[in-house]
C-alpha cells in the first residue's frame, strides 16, 4: 500500500506540472492508497487559502479523497516519533509526521517533495512517481 503526500493530490486538483503522472498513479492504484488526516487538513487549507476555492468546493473534493483512500489518524506515538525525526533530520512537522506513519505502517511514501525524496532508504521507503 502507498501513503500519498498532499502534493500528489494537489497536482491533480490544481492541474500542476505533474498532473499527468499524479493522476495516472492514483488511477492505477485505486484501492491501494492511503493518506493521513493531517494531509486531508493540509489539502483543504491550501485549496481554500492559497487557491481561493470556496469552502463547499474544497469540502466536496476532500470528501472524495476520504472515500477513495484509507485515512490514517496519527496517535500520540506517531507525534513522538515525528518529533524525533524532525529533530534529527530538520523536517517540517507535516513531513516528519507522514514519514513516521509510513514507517509504522510499512508503506511506501509517494511524494514530489525533493527534501523528503533524498531520505529514501535512510529514514524509510520514499518514492516519486
């Protein structure tokens, strides 16, 4: 199973530069993808604040993601592990958290984040599309 970072979904939603590869990957892996509640929250925030989507349109899109993906909810141990990763590797809070969950669940983290991709094999299994 794959754990999908926010930037993969956002490339599809905003027709980003990696739209084609992100869309193809998500379509080919339907039923085999997960994301975190924190990523869902980040997607909603970016769509409404940065891209000025209406609240109702953003909720509609987020609801589709929630139906199509397994949603993982971080617990206190995930946050503790994420904090330790953050201290050691100087990661953002969201990056450390999604990486922590990917490791715990033995999933491959799929992202376009160049900062995270450089840690493939060091911290966990991290791939781009």
